[in-house]
C-alpha cells in the first residue's frame, strides 16, 4: 500500500473514536521500514485521554526505528493530559516519517507537531487531499 492508502486507513480509524467535545477524533497507523503494518490505534480507544499516535505506538512497543506513522491529524505538539506530546513520542520511537492529512486547527492548542518533528529530523508530509475525510468525524467541533 502507498502513503495515500495507509493515510486513508488512518482516516477511517478516526471514525471509530468515541465523540468528544474537548478533543479531536484521530486515527493512526504505524508502518515498519519493511512496509508492513506494525500497529494501529485511535483516540480514546481505551482511555478518554488516549491520542491515536500514542495508542498505536504503545501497541507497537514504543520503539519503531525507520517506521512511518500515518495520522489523520497532525500529531500534537502541545498537550495538557499527559507528560509527552505525540510529536515527542514519535521522535523517541525512532520513526523516520510522519504522514498526516490535516493540520491541527487552533481550537484546543496551537498545531506545532510538524515543526517539532522537522526540528528533530523526522520528515513530516502533509497529504491535504485526505483532509476532508479526516475532518468528517470532527464535524461537531468545527
């Protein structure tokens, strides 16, 4: 599968999130350097504070050198509910790329995840062709 296909899957996972008035619904897929899926997750999957990237990375064991993380929304660069942001977790995981569909709107926090990733040498790729699909499960917030 290519970047578009993996990101479309992440966008579909976002639709599984329990709705929230205080957080975005996000889906994420971790794909190993060999091109095979390692793990997937979505926001609030097991805990009301879970973020999609956090859930997927935890399921992958947290260490995924050379992997690509596909996220329907730009990984968070600011977070109140946990000590580390998703951007920081991705950097610590050893992932080399992040592909996302939609830049985080400044509804809850400034979207700075892509900048944090780039500053750490992680390639951040935006595929805005899937942004509308990523926004759909968040329509109640917009």
